[in-house]
C-alpha cells in the first residue's frame, strides 16, 4: 500500500528562536508503517527537536490512524486548531478516499465509512493498544514508564539529580522499562538525531547507575545474611543456612573473613574465635546441603532414565508416582535444556510430556486452594490473574487469602521477594473481593 508523504513545515524554536525545517505526518497506516505506529505510541510522532538547543516541540496537527488488518479508522483533530466542521469532514473524506484507493479489491472497507473520532490523542493511542490486546493495566504501566523516562531525559545533564532519580525509581526500572526505552530510541527518525542522542545518553547513564545499585543491593544483602547467621543459635543455624544457600558463595566467605580479620586487628579474640567456629560450621552445613542436592539430582536422573527406557514413559512415570517430587522438575528442566542444545527433538518431546505428567501428579496432591493459586501464578500478567479471580468468585474464600499469605511467607524465607509480593498482591485482591 502506498504511504502518504509527510508535509514539510518551517518552525521557529520557542526557546532560542532558531528557524528549522521539520515534517508533519497526518496519515499513519499501522499495518504498513510500523515505524510510524511506534513513534505515535511512544509520543514521538510530530515532535520536532531544535537542532541548536535541543528543545522539543509537539506539532499540533490532525491525525488519521488506519489499520486494515484490525479494521481501524481513527481520527483526532486537536481542538486548539479551531477547525471548522466542514474542514474536518473534508480532511476525513480525503483520508478515507486515500485508503479506499489503496486497499486490495477483496478487502473489507465498510469501516472506512464510519471513522471513530477522539477528543484527545491519548484516547486514540489507547484505542490502538486495545486493538493490539494490551490491557488497561499494561497501558497505565507503560504511561508510567513514559513519565519516568521524560524526567530522566530532563535530568540527563545533571549527574547528581539523575542519580537521585534513578535511586527514587529503582523499583520501577525493570527490564520492561528498558524495553520501552529501546522502543523510544528505535522510533526516532533522521530528523530527530538530537532527541535520539539524548535517549541513548539516558540509556548509557541508566545502565551504569543500575549496575551500581545492583552491586550495592548485593552487598547489603550479603551483610544482612551475615548478620542473621551470626545472630542465629546453633539450633536455628541449619534451617537458616538452607534458606540462605544461594547467597553463600565466595563473596560471602570473603566478607565473613574480613570481619574475622577486623575483630583480630581490634584485639577482640573472643569474637574472632566465635566467627571462625561459626564459619567452619556453615561450611559443614553447605557441604551437607550440596551433597543432599546431588543425591536428589542423581535419584531424579535415574528415575527419568528408567521411565524413558520403558515402552510407555508416561505410564511408567505414573506407576512410580510416589517417587515424584517438585525436585524432579528441576532435574527434568536440566535434561530438557540439554536435549534442546543437542537438537534431539524426539527426546525433547518425550521430556516435555513427562513434565506435563509430573505437574499433573503434583497438582493432584494439592488442596483446591493451592491448585487455584498455581493457576493464578501461571497467568502472564497481573491483569490476567485479576480477570481469572473475578471469573471464579466461588473460589474466593478466607482460606484462599490465608493460603496466599502463607505461601508468600515461604517465598520471603527463600529470599524470593518478587514471588512473595505477587502472592501478597493476590491476597489483597482476594480480601477486596471478599469484603
């Protein structure tokens, strides 16, 4: 489909008065012009940056968005243009005629005779997202990312304030946020070189700051783990070491040794001796845990190999259901990765069938509440989990809320804060639906 060319315009920068040339797009075809669609959705369509001072200006212009695949014909005319009704009708008519001429003969076109008009550009953008299957919650999160990114762009030249903003928004600067930033960079065109440069600079500084914050968080987490292990009684120590096993590595023991050396240097031989003995005990417990994990892995591997050797692996696994545990899924996951790496499609399919069977066996042992919780956790987004809750009101009980909080506590003890927060969020939603 031929695309409508942009209209050249002469502008004067509102900040420094520099005159420069830019372009205005009034017709965007989302199916044939994904780059323009991306610019529209990220707020960069019809935005002109001064080549001298970099100040960006939004160019007010009527806009038609078209997508034949989704049968969208959306119209936005800024109110500040004070356009006469006949001018708007003529603009829409010309756009409709352009797309009618461009469509193949067998393509539906009745939607072009009934354009959807919007009072704001944001509402038009929301309609596009809705047609793409993006939920209102996802859109709100995306808008929040845009707000944060706008602030970071404005602060990018001030190192101190930029660092403070990154610290302030640290919890929201997720991989999704970085994907949004990449989308903004990718949506810039050749007329937005300065804007692109600013976004790239934000990305570079942001990655440096995030790496520093991650290192600081890791150090803080290690310090907290050491304090907990120092304070624990001999009886509490085995369970605590098991809980913190993933944190106990070379860096952990290096930090622990530094505390022993500091106590020795200060002449506190009693503390140094106590820390040395506790370190030795932690090493013993780590060896026991790792040995037990290795034995579990070997037993799991033996079980998988045995059922794979049977004529019907799924039936063989069901016959040994009493040996199936959650740990077997970890073993199976490692085998699946190896089969995928080796390109053994037949083995991969068998292992995936076994995975399904193991989950069914484990699921059959669960309470109704835990089965429903697992179903909720399998949803890709919070919005999908909320919809599933509302579709199953008969399952919304105080027992479900209690069990969600119990499982959140377990995840917190395992230092899985993201999982714990998701469970607590679900518990809050269940309580809200109850009352």
